[in-house]
C-alpha cells in the first residue's frame, strides 16, 4: 500500500508539472529524445495543437504523432512485466468493468491485480501484465471512448509503468440492446450475457429445446450496484422477468456452467 501511495504522489506531481517537451521525453525516453530532437521539434512545432483548453498536455494526441512517426517503442526484446494503473473520480464498480472490457477488446484477457486504493484523490486500480509489447495507449483510448470514457492524462514513470487518469463519469457497458416486441436469439455464450435494459419493463427468456437452463440473472443500476437477482438450482424452459424501474443492465448466466445453454437463449422484451 505504501508503494502505491508513493506512486500516486509522484504521478500527481507529474500531472501538474510536465510541459509538452517533458511529456514527449517521458514517452520516448531521454536517449531517443536527444537523437531525434530535430524531428520532434518539427512534428510538435504547433504546440498549441497538443494542449487542451485548460492548459494541460493532450497525452493521447502526443502519443498518436509519436506512433505514426516511429518514435514510440511498442515492442520489447523479450516478455516483461508491464505495470498499469488507472484512476477515476467516479464510481469504481462500473470503472473496473469498463477497464476489463476495454483490455479484453484489445486481446488482454489475463492480468494480475497488484493494488486497489480509494481516497480523496479518487480510485486507483493497478495491474500487472506479462507481455512483449505495451498496451497501445491510442488504441486503449479508443476502446474507452467506445464506452463513454476519456483519458485525461497519461504518465509514463519508467519503461514498464504507465499511469492513466480517466474520466468515467459518463461510462456505460458494451451491453447488447434489444428491440422491443421482437424475439432475439442470443448465440452460444462464451461468458455471461450482458443486456442493456434501460427503458424496458418486461423480459421473457426462452430456452432452446436441446438445453437445460438453471437461471442465474442479476439486475444492476447504471453504476453496477446490484438491484435484484434470481438464481435457481432447478432447470426452467421459460422465465418472465420484471425489470426494476432504475435498472440499466441485466447479467444472464447459468447457475452451474454455460455449457448448459450451449445453443443460446432467446429474449423477448417489452417497453
């Protein structure tokens, strides 16, 4: 915990202190910065293009230019332990889910949580990845934007450590939206289904004739706080669900194993 607090203190000081050139140097490394200084000066001559209205450096824009010109190291000579930290000022539950979804969308399915901390500075989640290349900050930013989040700052503290400050105040999950009055078949689940249930009143779930479903369904609000759930050790063919008034998401699985619904479920929804 002390180690994470030290990191946070360092990162916070960097957030307020780094100029555009400081930021560039931290991303490319001091050696490459010196050898490529003339090119860097040309690429970033219009410094105002890389500064936000509040005066802070736009880290994602800087990284985009560095990438396009081959100045950002994306690969390592051998597998390394990459360290990533993510901070938000908003609710941590949906934030964690969004980070997981975004990393999975980029092909990162396995990582280890090192620390999690919530205090007056926000909520920080720190993880480790075993990888041969960095998590591409520009692609990661795109994955977050697709879920209503924006990277407000990036700090690279060393070759293997990246710290992200993220605005997740408008976050939403990549949950499936269904058309009212239409029966929608869902494909074979590789993981639990996530359904967007905002503005819905009723859902009828039907099981494929070749399957046996042991319901495990949970309703959440927009911040992923649990509202209600249904779990059964008895199989069912049809299940009718009333959607809680403030529900935003429905998670659907099987109480024992997803193989029980290998042909998928069908949903009919009403507004």
